[in-house]
C-alpha cells in the first residue's frame, strides 16, 4: 500500500470515529434531563419535595470524638445574625457541629452527609436568637498526627462560604491539572513510543487518587472511591505509594541518575520497598498507623535533604537540568520548614498547600519529560538524516531519493500534473580520479552537488544516486521547460571546476531527460528512460542534454 493511501485511510477512519462520537454526544444531549423551552428562557429540572439532608451523629460516632471545641457566645450574647461555622482539615472520621437542639454530622468522604453550602469542609449555618448565650460545639476524632489539627472558621455566611468555595476550586484544579498532564503524556507516548511517558501517566493517576482522598473529593458529589470508614488506611497507603514515586522523581530531576548511573537499583529498591509497606497498611492497627505516619515523615524529610544536596552538587558541576529538580523541590522545603515552625497558614491551608506542591512537582516532571521528548525527536531526526543523506555531498541518497520520486509520481498522477526528471552523469569521472587522485574526485562531486543545489528551487530535488550519478527532480515542469532548465544546469556545471584551482581540471556532464507519460510510466520505467537518455548523450559526444523519447538500441555502446 502506498504511503498516501495509508494516510488517506487513517484520515477517513479518524473522521468516521469523530462523526460517530459527535452523533453519540448529540443523542446523549437530546435524551439527558427534562426541559421547558420558552421564548427567552430554558427551564431545567422540576419542583421537589425533598428536604435538605440533616444527619445527626449516631452514638458510635460520638463515642470516637475525643476532641471538643466549644465556641462561646460573645459578650452580651449572640446578635441574632446568621453564624456560619466551617470545619476543614479533618482528614478522617466525622465532624459534629451542634447548637442547642440542632446538630449535624458530616463526613469529608461522603458529600451527601454535608450541608450543600460547604464543600471543602463540614459546615453549618445557625441563627441564634438575639442575646442567647448557647455555645456552638464542634467535635471530632483525634487526628493521626498531632500537628494535623483542624481549623474552624466562624463568621458571616457569605465570606465563610466564599472561603470554602475557593478551597474547593484549588483542590479540584490541582486534580484537573494532574489529569491534563496525564493525557498530555499519553499523547507524547503515542508520538514517541517511549515507556517513560506511561510511567508518568501512572504517577499522575496515583497522585490524583491521593489528592482526592486528601481533599475529600473522593466523596464529591457522591463517593466514587470505597473509602467509607477507612479513610485513615486509604490516606496512609496512598501517601506511602505517592512517596515511593515522589522520591525517585526528585532524585532524577536533581541529577542523581546522571551523576551516578548505577543508582537505578537503589531507586527501584526504595520504590518497591515503600509500595510493599503501603500494601500492608490494611492489616495495621491504629498504633501501627501512627508509627507508619511518623516513619513516612522522617523518610520524606531525609529524602528531600539528600535530593537537595545532589541537586546543588549537580548544578555546581554544570548540569543545567538539575535546576528543574531544585525548583520542584523548593515548595516541599517551604512546607517542611513551615511545619517545623508550626506556621498558622500551613495549619489552615495544609491540604491546599500539599496539593499545590504535588501539582508543581508533576509540572516540573512534565517539563523534564518534554525535554526528553525533544531530545528523542532530535536523535530520531539526526538518525533519519544520517540514513537519508549522502555523507560526502549532503544530498539525499538513493534510497531517500527514490522515496521522494515516488511521492512526486503519486501526486502527479493524482493531480494530473507534469513531472520531469534529469539523470546526470559526470563525464570521464574515472579519468579524473586516475589523473588527479580520489581526493580531487571527491572535491568534484561536492562541487557538482553544490552547483546542482543552486540550480533548483528545493534542495531535496537533487539526489545522489551513487558514484558520479545524480538525479534532478523537476515537479510541475513541462517537456520544454524541463529541457531548458537542464540545459541551464549543464552550462553551470562547466564552471564548477574553476573555484577548485586545479590546473587542467575540466568538468562536464551528460544529462538524460525523461518526462512522465500519464498511465504509461511507473517509477522503474521513468528512471529507465532517463538513464537511457543519459547514455544517449554520452554516445552523442558527452556534455549535452538528451531527450528520452527515443529508446536506446540494444547495440548502442555505453560510454563512461
């Protein structure tokens, strides 16, 4: 099958898939939901009798709440204005908010249990009567790590809800960026066929799951991960796997693999060791999870310290690529230092800070991956150039030249265009080699190639067929125009020897012309007629252009 036919088939298949997908989307859009269309409005949905879910906490949940915060009324009692309470940063378990006889219990991993006005946290709006002094009580289970304390925001409903919405947007945006980077890597794999891109897709998938559990989006709008009451196990297990991927990435980005190529086995040991430890999490008790969380934190800090030292060392040794690794490491060190100083902003925005740092890491890894893709493409282009180019003259070689001629031939037949070729041979080239040496012969070949390039509009239209033979492609040229252009080429070739400054050296060429005869010539036939015409030019005295319309007689001598 010809290349153009295969590409046409691929294009037709792609168009077919796109049309099918479009029809599917249009059908889904037509069937989805109910609507009433008026003159100036589209009304969706219908009236409902469902009440806003208000779920009280069952006794077994309340029994697990060791931490209680009582928010007292201000001096003089509550003002009577609505008060919004939003609790966020509680990674596992349920949160209870109560005021008087009203109480709700919400789980971050099941949005159906929470007030729909709060999506990044568990919230409630209460309206205490003016002057009332009943406190607002918040309770939750003790966090796995002592510094991972929740944050409670109290205030007017509008600013509190806006802050909650902003947090949700940041969390969702980080996950969306990770998904977009994964899709981009898939497209990179489709073009480069490099398995590194698939590894990156797997890394993005793990970080998407980790962020979903960390930020509670695993339960929004409904639970799509079976977290349920095992949020602690999910969080620790995914943190272990994420750390197993994060440390080798930082090591590579900071130049560790380039400085110590033999460290690949060590990277694999760290990765699979942490993955195996993470696989054991479902069988751990609370005490084991506590030790596990502390150990992961220590491993993370030590890993970041090692990667920082490696990155600085690689940068000092002139490895410019290590700069991307240091940039990827920077937000993690900000978090490590802020956590050690118990910074309030980190306590308040810990989830968002972790997701932003992870997203930045994925972006830096994607940047390094794009650099790798660029290097692969450059190497591929260089290899293709070497495979398709004559080393001495820099012209397309015979293999690539025949491929180019095949494309011109297919286009000429499909679009009913003219096509002519000129088969050129340097006269008495063997005598030049014998008299002046092969070094001068090579100089003549280079000079002829340079002259031919200057005589055509596209440099790829000049091909070295081998030895002292060249092929000139003249797409779109009629018989008369091709004959005139090849005659001009012949005259220019007579002057290529002068710049070489070699006494007694004269260079002339014999050229055979063949013009495509639609429906009668294939590739081999067109080349054969041009080759016969070139020998006809030699037989007629050399240094001339011969038309290939007259066939060569079997008894004609072949002249060098």
